[in-house]
């Protein structure tokens, strides 16, 4: 292996750390790398061209009071492919908060499970204001730039998608909303547009926007809500963008006292806002459905008079009945998708009658879906989902779900091997929806190594066709993206 350490960053965590999200699959790294000529078991396909990027919440300094995995700083990992070769890079996102804490050599902001008054810093970001914008939730590629984002809303931090060189922030042609951008902006490969939303504890509680292919804010409107909500993801079709108003939100009385305590009201319906892509607030169509919370959507598409939406319906969004953890682990029971009972689900919104129909698509506990990006917003058949580990926010298998037949194909990994959200990378010149490769980072905590796995998307149960050894075992994380080589030629 040929590799070099790019930088080793200041960090301060206990030597005998026993925190479940700073050990095991979540063991953090504080050095960043470039690597090439990495050892390969199998063969890297020569018709695989592009880059796989994954974001990682990374613990750096001991928290002011209590650490939650979503408090970690953004550490991106990228592996690029071309001509049967691979190159790896990792780098921290240089957010304003990360830079400030590196200079102070300590935590300056309170985490998600702490009261905002615990913050040492005098200003902050996010939907609840006094948080650190750590940009560690999601990553997409738009206009040839990797954009890292924060689930509580903040800046879009730009990096070179191959080298991960930090490039500052996106400004949307000087019109970046002061409310920021939530994680899960969506890039429509067919139009080059990027769709996004944000949310806040202040009225107006949600906005929706569209960034054009040149990077300018083309649409930005209010989405009227009855109060603060906690949306996490959105979906789209060629004509509609789909936002949500779920009955999971900050408890109003606690919020008035400056506390952020989640409440789920089982007597309230879920509501869905269908917004014409470049429409106005007055054009929104609202639909009601069964009460739930959805963390991630799989896809949406138009089918005659109906808009079809697939995602993961939580049957127990507040972990009711689960053993409540105390102390520094308080609230971690809500990170177990098996406790939240996430199941693949379908909604159909009839644009003529205004009715909603629903059905469950799977009995398995799965989440973090990915599809062939050419089918975002269009009819699709295959979804590639992560199997959720028990008792820990981590993934121990991958499932290929055929939503046309209802069949599922499982790829399990050895004990102690945890994988990332996978992507589907279409083979160069492919036309079939599943003609390509699944790519994921895998960390083997027993043998203390990490690899990039490449799997034939048409036959995932056969296992990896190639394993590429990385220079260091990397932590689990959240979201990832695939950008084909054609999307990397528009660096600006």
C-alpha cells in the first residue's frame, strides 16, 4: 500500500473510553489520509468510474456534559475509481465550529442531549440555534462539488469530491437562506437541480428551495406548519417535491422553557405537502395519512393520477416500552431501528380525489435505502437497504429489495463486521436498473481493519467481488453518495 498521512488533528478523549459511540464500530480517527496502490482481494471492475463518498460523525473532544453520536464532527471518506484502479482520501470538513474547537482544544457547543445553556460559545447554528453546525450528517455532489450538511440545518460545506480538499461554503449565488439548509438535499440527475428544505423553532417553521444547475437559488418559499416540526428527509418527482408534517415534534411547554424534548402525538395524522417544483406556497397540496415518523425516504414517482412515495414507517417513533438508558447513554434507545420498528412502506396520494392509500412493503427492520440514481423521482424496482444491528446504531447486512415482486435478497457479513450505507454505482454504459455495483465501507472490529467492498448489484448474495484495504480502520457513520465520472467534470 502507498499512503500518506495528510494531517493529524488535535483531539482529547479518555484513554479508557467505554462510550458505545466512541468505541467498537464507532472508534474515531483523527488522522486523515491519501492512499493508492491499496491491497485488493479480487479485482476492481474496469467499467466502474466515479467516486463513493461517506460522511462520518467523529468524536474529537470530550463533550461539555454528554456525548451523542450525532454531535461528532464531519470526517469524509472518498474512494474514486477508474480504469480498474482506486484511490482513497479522508478529510475533516473545516466548519467554523470545527476550526474554533481545534483552536480552543476543547468542546465549545452543547450537544443534542444537553441544554443549550451549557454552551461555552456565544453563538451557534441550527434549528434550535445554539448548536454547532458540524456538517456530519449527509453528503451529495452538485456541480462537481461534494456538499456536506447538518441535520439541524446549517451551511453547505463544499469539498473536492475526489481529493476532499476543503473549498469553503456554497452561497447559492449570494442567496443562501439565513435559515440554512437541512441534511438530505436532493440532486435530480435529469435536470441538474438541487432541491432542499430547512426548518426552525420560529415561524415560519419550514422553507423549501430549488438551486438551479448554475448554483443559483431559483425558488424559495414558506411551507406553512402549525408549529415547530422535526423533518429529516424529502423526496421528489419530476413535477412535485414532497415534504412532511409528522406528529413528532418538540414538546411545546418544554420548548417554552428552552428545553428540546421530543413528543409523539398518536392522535394526530401525518401530513404530506406536495409542492410543485417551482410553485408557490398557495400551490401546495396537502394529504393526510397514519401517524408515524419517517427518517428516510426511498424514492417517489408519478403513476397516472397518483404520486407514489416509499419510505420507512416507524411503528414506535419514541421507543415506547424500551428499556430507558440513564446517565451519559440517556436517549440512545432511540438509535436502535429495531426498537423504533422501521418498516418499508408505501403511500399513494391521489391528485384527483385527495385520498391517501398505504401499504407495508416489508416485515424486516431495514433503513438507509439507496437506489440507482438515474431513477430518483422516477419509477424504480430495486432498493438497496441496510440491515439494522440490534442495540446499536450500525449496520450488519445489506438487502436488495424488489418492490415489484416483494422479494428480498440478503447479504450478511461476518460477526464483528459493520458496513456503511451502500450506494448503487451503474456500470459504464449500463441500461438495466441493477446493472452495476454496490459499494460500501466495511469495518472489522475483531481484526481491526477496514475495507471497501464492491458487490455485483445483480447478485448481492454472492458477496464482494473485490475488497480494497484502507490505511486505517474507520468509524461507522451515516450517509453516503455516488457520483459518476461525468458528474466530476464540472468542478467550479
